[in-house]
């Protein structure tokens, strides 16, 4: 039986792939679980339309992320920290603190999108990468200064 996969399925193929499988496998597993549709004229048209809408949505998300990246790239954040003798920082600056600073500036960025290898434990100027989309990464300037 010819079927069209609705989702990626390991060992069979990717979403949208049209392939030949055994009748029982299609009727008893793939179709009831919503993993595939029988490959007839109407379902092929339906899948093509779904794929077209997915592509439009992806393009829109990419453009939105690119616009946000352009705005964020010009942004400079300042984080005052407590320091002790010889300018040793008490604590550290984490991705959560950076996310809060961004929220105060009006940008809703999740702390998991901020790519810090480890918390910042020194004074200075740092370039912080922010992953807004799988294909879009922006860089923010972060100034860590004495409080």
C-alpha cells in the first residue's frame, strides 16, 4: 500500500515522503496512530498544502528572528556587581540575570537562548551570543562593572 508519512519515522523516512509499505503495517499501525495517510489524490494535495504552509511559517519565523537579531546586536547591557579586594567579583553574572536585563529593555528572551559556557566571574566587557532561531544568532555587549 502506498502511504504518505505525516511525521518523521525512523527506519521509514521523513515527513511528506511517499512510500510503499505492507498493507497490514499501514492499516494496523501507521494510519491509526496518525503517522501516515493513504496515498490517494486528495491526500497528496492535502500534504502538499500542509508542507507549503509549514514553509511559509518557517520563513516568517526566520524573518522575525532576523529583525530581532538586528535590534539586539546594537544593544549594550550594564550589570553592576559587588566586588571585594583586588576587584574580585562576589558571585557571578548568569544567563538568568542577562535575561532579566533584556526583559527590562523590552525583549522577551528565554535564559536558555543565551549561550554562556559558564557564568561570568570577572569585571570587563563581554560579547554574549543569543540563539534566537536555529539559523540566527545575535551578539550582545555586556559590561560588568563595580556596583
